[in-house]
């Protein structure tokens, strides 16, 4: 009897011990599942599932003010698209050049974090990052924004934009926006039907414009924007090189008689860069949303600029001026001269620009524009 009672007690104790172990295992599994669900929930709220709870605030100062076509047709639509794509989780304060730093200093200010976002041209910031000229547009390069997109991003055989992005990252920036402002061309008191018509002519031109004009036989004159109108009117110069969509804003149609197309740079571009630290501080979801509007915003704003080009040329026509479109033969002559004499100067700026120029040449060759 005694032995039997001891046996029963032993069985009961073993059963209790076994049940306790099972309960502990179930508790451990439940706790692990809770942790996994919490981690999954945290990841989803920050990245995959939508905007974060905290709103990011950025300061955006371009190299220009609201008088430039890039304001209404470039940076404002970009801001609208970013805010919409990120569902209001990013707020952007847009300030004109000079609000925090000068237009010339704004690129560096975005790089060092003084401002979060910058927009401008490689003709302004190219001394710091020459690779930007690949995005701005080479002399007699892409004929329009569609070709520019194809070479820079759309066709995997080229992807020249990746070269610019690498350079941007080296400058603590991320390239996040782009727009074509249409042709940067030549506006004169005399007709231009061939390269020879530029020989000895004095025109206002700066940076890459001056290099192009000098290569084509003309004489570049350096003047600030507000001096051009009077200089043409007085005969000090015989015309100017300018972005076509902006000639009516400058009232050039009142003092010039001719516009030349397709322009020395048929598709001049403007870039938008974000400070890299500001960019990296975003969630994966926010970055993906901004990358997702890059192409659509490029197409939309480029078409907006083209509308401005048509309006400006119409205003010139209405005032008695004439738009001269060069023959295919003359365009080919200018392009070959530019590739032979101007593009090597861009290539010499860095190893990356040399790589980009080589890819641009290959693109034009594949398009049948050069041999």
C-alpha cells in the first residue's frame, strides 16, 4: 500500500512538471510572435505602408527667383508633385535667390546643409561639379527632351544620368528633379542661315554660350542680364544668346529681329538637388515616392516650358520678327564642329565627364546623327 501511494505521488509530480514545461513553451512562442508582429508593424509604419507620422520640413532656395521660367514651370510643379506623392509628409518652403544665400552660392549651401533643396544650371555650379554639364545639355546634343531622357535615363545602353548622380553623391547631394527649358538659342539684329553668318559678330554670351560662339567665329561679350536690352538697342552688341522661353520676359522682341532654331543647345536643362543628409533622413517609402515622380515630372515640366517657347516666339513674330530654322545640312555642320572642338573641353573636366561625353557621342552615332 505504501509503495502504491509513493508511485501515485511520483506520477502526479511528473505530470505537473510536464504541463508546466508545455505552458512555458507556449508562452515563449506567444512572446516571440508578439515581438515579430511589433517589429513588422514598426517597419510598415516607417517604410512600406505609407507616410511616417512625423512631417519633414525642407527649405528650397534655387539659383533664381520667380522671374525665371524655371520657377513656375519647374520648381513649383516639382514641389506640388513631391508633396502629393509623399502624402503631405514633406513640407517645402520655397524661397527666391538671395533669401539665405546668393544664387551663385546656393549649390554649395545645399551641399553643406544650409538649405535642403537647390535648383539651377550647370552653367552656374559646373565649376564645383562639372559632371552637371552632361545634364544641362551639350552643344548641339539632344534635339529635344525626349532624346535627352532616352540618353540620360531611358535606355540602359547609356544611362548617363548615373554618372551625374555619382558626382552629386560625392558632393553630398542627391539628384531628384530635372526639366528641359527648351532651346537656348541666338537672337540677333541680323539673319543667321549658316555658321559663316556668325563670323565676327558681337553677341552677349557667357560660359558655354561663349565657347560655342567663339568656336563658330563670333565674338562673345560679357554683360549682366539687365544690360542686354540697352546694349542691343544702342548697337553695342548685335544680339544675345538666351533661353528661348525667356526672351519675351526680357522684352528682347522689342530690339531684335531674328531668332535662330534649333538653337546652340536645343534642350537646355535645369536640375534639382537635395542635400544628401536630408535625403537619407527620409524613410524608404518617402524616397521611393520621390523617385517615382522623377520621369513624370520631367515630362510634364518640359512640356510646360515648350508652351512658353511657343508663346515667346509668337510674340517675336507678332512684333515683326522672324524665326529662322537652319537647314539639316547647317545643323550637321554645327554639330560636327561642336563635337570636334567643344565637347573635348567638357570631357577634359573630369574622368566622369569624359565617360559621359563618350556615351553621348555613342548615342548620337546610334541615332544616325553622326558617323
